[in-house]
């Protein structure tokens, strides 16, 4: 299946040293003509599958690492992500970022946090 240690690279940064978990989501999109008919038969135009990654960053990250990731990933509106897809191939996609919340609970102490990346186009 997935090996997160080598299969998730964001803006040319290998995530293996920064993350503890990654969720690979694949969300199907359908055209406005889609739905069930009166006879309960699904019809419609399949538009494609949009990937979405939810990445959990480690609680052990230093302030310097967070600054590095912020400057190179979190504050960039778009990212280039290379990953190993469920079909076994390596894919490169463009994504846009989600919101970021960092919770500090003491001087230089923070909780683990998540960040989402949503594909800009469908994957093949």
C-alpha cells in the first residue's frame, strides 16, 4: 500500500521528516445532469476524481522547521505534490492549500497540526 516515508513530496520537500500521518482522499465529481431517475436508476456524467491530502505534522517539529515549512509550503497558495497513487504509479499534481491553525500551549511548545491540500484538476 502506501509508504508515506518516500511517497509524499510537497514543493520538492520530502515530508518524511515532518509528518506522522497522511490521509489520501479521492473524491468523485459528477456533472449537473447526475442523479437518480424516477425509476431509481443513477445517470449522469462522470467528471473525474479530485485528490485531497490531509497531512498531520508532528508535535516534535522545532520552531525553525515550522518557519521553513511556512515559508516554502503553508503560505504558498498552490503546491506541487508528487505522491505514490493507489494504482501504484507516481503522480505529480498541483494543489491549493487549506487553512492552517497552529496551537501553542507554552513557550516553544505546540500541538501536532493538520494541513489539507486539494487537487486543482482531476487525476487520470
